């Protein structure tokens, strides 16, 4: 998955494995919390299997050591119902599967075989999970002499009802990804890659190193609001740094193949402002000329009854998440007022939601033209979820 998310990440990890780089330490409390929740989900599923009378063997440790592999193979040959954290290795590939579960399909082991299952916190199964299960299944197949037919994902809050996936549906893609990864690390002198910004940067161990390289190189991605399409267009015309973009003559002397001259002109002006701020040591800005029907001019006329709403939520609480803080700002007799409602459970969430809805409905009687303002798409989505959950609407 690291290879799919970022080719540069693969090269950095390969260099670290060869001893050429030291892998940086990375700590993210949110990720730590997710890992802990994932561990608890796995333990709860194992307890669920035990309550069904199934025998469970746990392979201790974290590494894919020779001892752990031997214990896993011995448990498979013994026909144990469930093997937890089974250690598997085949050629260059190794891993620890959350669950190996016995099924009634004959193999070299006897009149049984094993299929892999993974416990995941995500409500929707992602491609990386399927690739992971494909690899585990290949390694299982090498031990038992028969490739498993299915693999399983146990999502949260479904009473441990597994999702079943037929492995042949994904085999071709799995082979393609494996081939690409082996090609990327198979040469003594791997190809040069660059740390292009990716969504994976937010959780990557190497993010500080890559960010420093982009800043040292004055990369175009440092220009606020620039898109990857615009970067590609500028590179095609020899504009390779943020400084070069800031100094690009206007009006543009060429027509972009994708996008418009106007959009490129805007990012050029953004680059100029950033360059001037850096050179002067002062934060600089320029006010844009108002355009009728665009931007802030689309806002309605202010009303004394206007409300400004914000939600804070945790999507991993319960089956549907929890909106644990509902806060809103308004004016009462010209004076600013703020109300915040904490919710530590469903009852608190419902009370906060209904209190806010009642407040809006009563306020509309006094200020019919009022509007409820919010920061982005999260607040309307949260209101809709709560409306459906508790049967209330505005």
C-alpha cells in the first residue's frame, strides 16, 4: 500500500532497509488511538469466536520469526479452528494475518483448510485491505497446497458478520501490484523519484524529510491553492520553481493545454505575494476587487438573527460516530452570545441536537430571514444524519 500511495516512499523505505538512511520516528496520537481501537476490535472478534465453542491459538510476538512461522504451521496441521496473528512467509513475502479460520475444504492438511480474515475499523472495505488478504491467502496456499477460495473482512458494529470476497476477482490486480513493487526495488540502482505531495503525507514517517526537500527545492507545490494540473502545465513550459512562477511575465505568452490563462494568472499572483512576503519578512496581502455574483458577494444580507454553527464529532464512536460537541454563536440584543452542548452518549447527542433545532425554530419566528452559517460541508451532513437518527427536522 505504501508503494501504491507514493513511489518515493518505497524508495525511502528501500534505502532504509539497505542501511543507507535512518528511518525517522513518527508519533501521531490520533493514529495511536486508531491502532488501539483496531486491536480491541480484533480481541472482541476472537472472544466472539471462542463463545461459539471454537478452539483458538494465539501466535505470540510481532515479528515473522522462524519460531512464529513454525508455531503457525503446526497449528494448521493440527486443525485448530482459529489461529490468531498467524505468521506466514513465502519467498520475499511475509506477514501476520489477523485470523486464519478453518473451513471444510480439503487440502494437503487433511479434510480442512484455512482462509484469512482481517478485522478493520473502516466501515467500507478499501483496496489495500483486499491486497493484504490476497497476499496472506497466497502464503496460506503455499502451506496447505491449495489456494483459499475466499477471504473475509470483519467491519465494526455489524455483530461480527464477515464480508466475504472471492480472491480470483482480485488476483490479476494483486499480481500487477506485486510486479510493480518488485520492479521498483529490484535494481541495485533504483530509479530516481521525487516527494510529490500526496494525501498519504499526513500519516507518513518521512513527511518532515520530504517537506524539507520541497522547501529547499522551492517546489511549485508551495504556492497556496495551486493544483497538480497547473503544476504539470507550468513544468511543460519550463517553470520549475515557485520563484520562477512569481517572476513569470504577465500576461501569459502561451495558451495552456489544460485549464485557463485566468487560473494560471491567479496562482502566479499568489506566488508573487508569497515571494514578496518571504523577501521582506512581512506578511503581505492584496485585496481582490469585488465581482458581482462571485465569492463573498454571494452571501445574503446580514440579519440580526443569524446563527454561526460548528460541530465536533468522532466517527469511531459506536456504529455511526458521535457528534460530541455542538456549538453556536449568535447575537442577543446586540450582544454576542455562545452556547455549547457536550454529548458523551446518544442521549446527550439527541438533547443537544433537539435543543439547537428548537432554538432555530423559535428564532425564525422573530427573525424570518435568518441564516445558519457553517465552515464547510460537515455541518449540513451532521444535521442530516441527526435528523434521520432522531426523527427531527427544521
